[in-house]
């Protein structure tokens, strides 16, 4: 009986004196990478980042996506180093940056980056982000301090599809959301649960082909070990964008944009979205940016992987480099 | 029948071509004040502020509370000008600063202030805020950029009592919340409704003595005309602090604190809180700040008005001035 389990049937109320608070154990372990890692104290978080290229070249800020860390850009950084002064960061809850329970929102991620640009990069920057990092590239275009951002690349960003009540098209529930919910449930906020085997079993038995099709490894991969699964819960529950409606953000974009749109497919039976955005959602993104008076270049790459910067770094680096040459 | 009213019984679906978007009319009107008003473009918002005193003196940032604008500090500014370089601001949704529908959160209010300190004040500052502004004074102590804040005064801040699921004591529903809900309902987001008479009638007929007791004027007062009632909805619905739990913030306070606690009363029948915090809530605030390793001076002023800085500016100015002398 649940009463027995919870102790509610034991009778009376036993007042237990409070224990001294303990600092939660950080379960992360890390590996070394091709670039030296540095840190910046931004107030609430310490941000981890890597840097390459010459300060004589234009500054370029790279923002990874959900379940990725800065080193997802390692191969692209080697290609971009000749033309840019490159900074690749870990957001809060990613990589070696601070985990912030209860505080994963687009606005908090974005304001960390405003502080990073102001105190580390210290000059106008071109920004490129993938997936959630693409949303943040757009966020910076709309909401950064005046003069901080020269132009923004949005690499396959989940506009509308990562909201719970989107203006147009599939919601998070009808897109990648169930995967994030799976992570959040079986790995837990800050990996408090960490039931990798239970997660694989649940996915294999799920009615949704999306979950049954995930090729899970025997052990958690390094990128997931560095990821706070509470990110996933914040997306699934909608708190990440609750006070940052995508259409409000897009209506305030203030810089030129390069939008790349990778592989996507709408399942005819049920209408679920596989991929970051439907064509309808990508069209609405462009409409809103144009209505804001900004130039947006749209590149459809239907055979590209979601994290093209990692799967095909040359195509990614060539696109960013060519587009950046056209910026004022 | 509702089907007739909504048109759903008319048969078929009539596709209406989209109208050109129109910019919503800003319903605000303003009056002049004793200090010149200036503005700072912070990216998303233009912040309105007033300034007095000499740059040779310590910088002091004053943050008004909900339904107040910067000029609530006018009388206090005259008293503080001899000892401080004083900046009094309008937050987003207050006074002449930009209204930001859908985007009223402690984190967004706070990050506007981080930007204001970085780009306008440009040196370490003492912060004093009242009510919601007191929460933001605490927010800056916890989350501002390193070195921005020297010390913080929290004038009767609604810790815990302005959350929907507080760690301790009364929630917003058991405190001032119904007043904010009333404003939000009858005035509407951005004053879209503006039914002052309807609001008065609803308050007069409400079962809650709190609402029946409000001494509404015949016409909306200037401070409310400058206030976006969506603030009230954000507090009532809890979105303002949804991703900024008060106990998480308090555990990260990084500067000395002066906490003043004004008139408060817990109604024996029902346990409602009249005032900003119960004694229990104020005690928990102090526990958490001390556990964070910071000095907190607590001053109980049970006969003081909530906005003491306006009702009794001399007591306020004397307290702040004396306490500031003890700061490093």
C-alpha cells in the first residue's frame, strides 16, 4: 500500500531534525580534445570554451545543439581557423559549463552569451548555432546588446517545432520531444537516475517508431554524459521557451541571417515531423524575418544531417565562409 | 448560442485573406517629473531612467516595485543626492521603458539591469529595490556579472510569497495575488481591456476582504497608467519566477545585504498574508543568505509602509546611507 511505503499510515508526525545541506555530486567525467579549453566566470555560470584562429580575422561564435558539447565543432574549427577567430562554447548544462537546475531557458542561455561576447570576445561577432544553438543564434540577433552581432547563421533550428504551443506546424510533442522526455525520465535531472538499461528497454517497447528506432550504444556516449537531461525536460514541458515565443523573437531579428534547412520528413500517417522544421515552419520563419526588415538567405539541404557541422564540416565551413564575406 | 456567435454554425470554412499587420497602439500617457528622463538602448528594450548626484560619489541603482515607476523615488533621490550618484530606472513594462508582451520574468528584468550597469553606470554599484524591485536587487547579488554589485538593499521584498509553489509560507494566491489578477483581468495585457469601472465593481463584490478594501480612485492613477497589467498576470500565473526559484537565487547571493521588513499581518482565520512576507519567510531568507556565506542585516519596521522610500523617504535614505558606509 502506498500509505505504508510513504509512512503516512505509521501514525503521528515524527519531526526529523534537518541535516546539514550537502553539495550535489557532479556526475560528469570528461575527455581531452584537440583544442585547449578555457573558462570565463559570467556571474551565475562558469562558461567553458575553446578558441582558434587569429584575432586579426572576423570573430565567429559557434553554439552547439542539445546533447552536443563545443567539441562537436572540432572538425569545422580546423577548417574555419584560416578565416575567423573562432570561439566554440558549452552552454549552461552542456559540456564543462555549470549545470543550473531549474534555470534552463532560451533567455538564460542567451544572456550568458551576451555576457560572453561582452567580456571575452569584446568585439562585434558573427554567430552560428545548430539546432537549439540555432535558436540562440536567432535570439542573439533579436536580443543582444546593440552592436554585438554582425550576422547570424541558423543551422537547422527547430523553430516552432520545439514549442509546446507553436504558431504554426508541429509542436515538440509531434516532433523530437518524446526523445527528450525519454532522456529526462530515465537519466533524470543532473543524471540523478542514470538508468541507461531501463531507457533502452522503454524505448524498444514504445509504440512510437521514433523511439524504437534510436540506435542506442551499450554504454552512454561521452556527449550525453556531459549533458544535463533537465534540458530535455525543459523542452518537453515547454518551460525553455515559455517566456520567449518564437514568433515574438523572429519579429525582432536585427541582423542578416543565413538559414540552412536539413533533412526533414512529415510522416503521412499521423503528421509527425522527423527533422528540425517542416517546410511550412521554415517558410513562416522567413516571412517573419523579412517583415522585420532583415535579409534572410534560405538554403535547403534535404540530404544533410541535422548536425551538418559535424557530419560534413567542409560543406558547413564553406557555406559560413562564403556567406560571411557578404556581411557589412 | 455560442455556435452562432463564433460563426461555427454558419457552415463550411470561409478563408479570410490575412490583413497587413498593424503595430499595437501604445495607450500610455506621461507627465513630467522633477528630474530629467534619459533612455538607454539595451537591445530588446529601451530603458528609461533618471539620474542625480555626483559621479564622484558611490553609484546607487534604485529599482521600483510593481505598479510603480522610477519617480516613486523622487523624494528619496533628493535626500540621497548628497551622498550618491543615483540612478532610478523603469523596468520593462514600467514607466516609459518598453513593454514586452510575453516576456516578463525575473531573469529578463534582471538581465536588463546587468546591461544597464555595464553600459550606463559602468562601475560597481550599490543596489536598492523595493517589492519586486527588491527581488531584483537580490537577483543582481546572485546573478550579475562578477564585480558589478557592491551591496544590495532589499526593501520589503515578497520572497516566497510571490511564487506559486513557495518553499515556505504563503503563496501568491494567499497574499497579494488576487489584486494582480484583478488588474490583469479588467485592465488586460497592455491595457487592452481598460475596464476601470468593471474592475471596481468586481472588487467591491468580491468575497475577499483584500479586494473589497482597495481604495480605488475615480480614474486610473498615473502610476497604473504607466504599468503593463501583464506584469500582474505573470505573477499570478507564476511565469515570472517559473525558472527562477527563490531558494535557488538566495543560495547564490554574493554580496552583503540589508533586508528591511515592513508592515505584515497573518489573518488568523484562513492564514492569508497581508504584507510582503511573513516572519517565517523573512527568517528563511536570512538562513539561506547566511548559508551562502554572506552578511545580512535584518531590520524589522512593522509600522513602515510597503513603499517606505516614497511614504517615509527620510527613514529610507538614512537607512541606506548608514548601511552603505559599512561596505567595502
